[in-house]
C-alpha cells in the first residue's frame, strides 16, 4: 500500500521541478551580479584615515591656550558650576513631618 503513495509523491515532486524549470525560469530575471567582497578595501580605508585621526588627536591634546581658549574656559566654568551644585545639594537636611506640621508660634 505504501507504493502508490510513494509514486504519487514522486509525481508531485517531478511536476514541481518541471514547473520550476519551465515556467518560473522564464518569468524570473537573471540573477544580479554576485556581491563584491566588502572587506577587500577596508585596509585601504583604514590606512587613508590613520593620519587624519592622529592629527585630530594631536590637536585635542594641544595646550588649551593655543586655540580654543574660550571653549576651555567655558568648559571649566560649567564644571565648577556642576561641582558647586553637587557640593551644595549632596546632603539635604532631614526634615520630619511633625516638624513641618508643628505650629510656628513656639
């Protein structure tokens, strides 16, 4: 009894293969060109960026008074303000609800 089912399955598979080869192959366009290896040019790109990266790092490490002194001064003032606020509010005084609700008459 298994033989008729197997033959039916073979027939269905052969029809699918025929459909794919004859019908779908004619409908679908040819496949696009294969993808290029994206890693091939990474070494060249890294080598071209290296000098620019070192120049940027060197410019950042220069003395702050050579260029951009205003930016450094502004950053220092902002840091002092943040540190001052942190120091001022790091320990908030403890207040009990009973103290807040007590009459102020004394």
